[in-house]
C-alpha cells in the first residue's frame, strides 16, 4: 500500500490482491480534497482506522457517520490476525467507505483461497482406437 492524494474524483483500493506480511502492519494513507474513497478489505484482515472528513459521510463497515467534522477512530476484525491494515484517511469534502469483501487475505507464506480449494479438472475418458 502506501500514501495517495486524491484532488477530485474517485479512488478505489481493493486490498484483495495485496500480500500482507506476517508480524507487519500494512499502511494505507489517503488525502482527499473532494470526492470519494472506497477501500475493499478482505474479511479476515484486522483494521485499525483513523478517518476524518471536514464534511460528508464516512462508512466504516457497519458504522455510518455524516455531517460536518465527522471522524471515526476505531478497529475492526480479529486482533490476532496475521493480516493487519492501518488506515489513515483524511479529507475535505466527500465520502469515505471501508467495506468487507468475501475473500480471504493473501498472507506471505500462506496459500490463497484458490490454492486451498482448487477446481478439480473433470476426468476425460480417452477414446480408444
């Protein structure tokens, strides 16, 4: 992840393909002038968030706040998770949404959902001459 600046418009951050490191908290920092920021977080990632807007709406999973001078400083998820994300998002005017995806996080040294549950190829009968 890293630090981003959104002057106007929309920014979508999908953390589904991000590889989290064991014993290391990933950080996503966004400065928003005017617009919308959406962060999609895998279901098993522990999130530590510090989010503020001068005016607009913040949705942090099930917590929704709107108005002037809105902020959310909160955590969500299993604090013992190997996948950890720190969010630092601030903005002037707009909407910030932090949502859960149904997939699991990619963690260094672990197998992905697809590797854990591979699609078995169907057996084909060989034609005999």
